[in-house]
C-alpha cells in the first residue's frame, strides 16, 4: 500500500504554477518528488492537492528516478550503533543532562 504526504503547497506567480514536494511511502521507503501544476491562483485547493498527488504517482509508476529523493522510512535502523550512541551522548552534553 502506498501512502502520500504533500509538503508546503506554494504558488509561484513567475511560472503561474502550484509547487510542492510530494512524498510517497511504498515498501518501507519514502520517495519524494518535486511537482509543479500550472493552474490559476484561485484553483480549488482540493483539486490542486489531488493533481499534485496524481503527478507524483505517475512519476513513481514509471520509475522517474532522475527527479526523486529516495530514503528508507526507518532511517535510524541504518545508523551504526556506535554513531547513534556517540550522537546521543553529544546531545545529552549539549543539553546539560550529562557531565
């Protein structure tokens, strides 16, 4: 099953397009696509969101890897234990929780 998330839909008056990053979660990986939809500024927000999602889904279906970001959904599982421990200790020191 694929879930979607749209981040910060903005309107670019120079290109007369709505722009957003659309993230699809598929098989425990996140794929993020930059999308732009040319439409008038007064277009219904539901229509804009739906079209941006459809655009990202089409790119994902045809494996448009040149214009996407790909990362594991659980990024911490890929960090070695030594690095996670050292980072945690550093944060604790910075926040004043450890000597």
